[in-house]
C-alpha cells in the first residue's frame, strides 16, 4: 500500500506566503502598516531601507512578522528617529509610532489580535482627533480662518480651497512675499488676523465668512470623529466612525494629499471596523483620492 502524496509545503519566504498574508485581516494590518512606514521614512532617509526590509518581511515571512518583539524594535527605531531629528517629524509620525506599539501589544495575544488592535486603534483615533479639536478651539487664528489663509500662502496645495473662498491666485501671490518674510524672521510669531491684511489681499467679507465657516466645519467634523471613536462599540455613534473618518479623508486629501497619513488612517480605521468589506472599499477610495491628487499636483 503506497502512501498518499503529501501536499507541497511553501517555504517561509515565498510568493504563496505573500498571497496568504493578503487574505487575512491580521496580515493586511501588518503589511499595510509596514508599507506605510516606507513613506513615513521620507522624514528621515535612513529609515527608508529599514522600513522597506521590514515591509518585505511582513509580506514574504508572515510568521516571523507576527512576533511582537519585532514591532517593539521598530517602534524603538522610530523613537530614536524622533529624538535625533525632531524638527523633521510631522504630527502623523507620532500617531504611526503609537500604532506600532499598539500592534506590538496586540501581537502578545495573536488569537485576539484584531480585537485588541481594534480597541487600541479606536482609542488612538479618539485621542488624536480630540487633541486636534481642542487645539483648534483654543486657537483664535484657526477659528477666524486666518490659519487657513496663512497655510494657503505658505503651501500652494491649499490654493484651490482659498480660491473657492473667493481669494484669487493673484492676491495670494501678492501677499506671499510678506508672509514668507515673517515666517523666516527669527523669534517671530506667526498669528496674523484676517482683518489686518484684508486690504493687502483684497479679502472680501464673503471670503472672511467662507474661511470661518470652513474652520468651524473642520472643528465640528473632527469633534464628531473623536466622539464616535470614544463611544462604545454598542453605541449608535459607533456606526458613524467610518463614514466620518472617510469623509474627513476625502475633504482633506483632495486638497493636501498627505499619503502616509491617509494610509495610516485607512489601516487603523479598517482595523477598528474588523475589515468589514464596505468599510475597506471606502477607505481604499479615500487613499485613491490622495494618490490622484498627489499625482496631479
């Protein structure tokens, strides 16, 4: 009697392992998070090859990538980067660092990883958007719309938003040298009111009102996101989590395409939603908006 032929066993580093990785929620979380780190590495170039190698490991050696120690080590590498190059880091880098720790903690109990990572992700999003809301509420320049105006002067990507508010590209070009000079001055604080320079940039009452409404709408949206993610999973508010976060992404990244931040919010949002199909498709669309906007700059 001959023995039945055994099924082939895939080596730990293989295309088959990679495909199996993509088919599982935990595999997607690890792979997308590591891949996001490649883009985050743009803030400090030595991290790019490290994150690229880490991404390939999560893709081709999924079993090894599910070791929590590896994720703690990667988080430590980002802590070192933040300490070495703090001026090069943006806000989303700190969220990424916290998410790496959340994944490491979740992997301590792999059987319940999605539940633990989802819970950690929910808390992180609630804290991030609550902090953003509080900062904006206590910032007079943001509520007045001045922060949006000055951001538009310093960042050409904001120009379409300001154009919709009735501020012409010519007016922005005329005011830009003055604002740039203020920012370049050592020890200067940059908190210019709209009324102070309304004549210089031909700012109409419509534009002032429009910028203020955009600022207030941003605060309201971010506050709702914070509340929805802070609410228990059984709450009706929990059903608003993904729609609000995706809406935030569409509005934000259609103007300023910060692709690493879009990817990070997408993977955390999908994890919180346990990779529910419609939610995943919505977040994919959100990321595509950022990609298209970036490609057309």
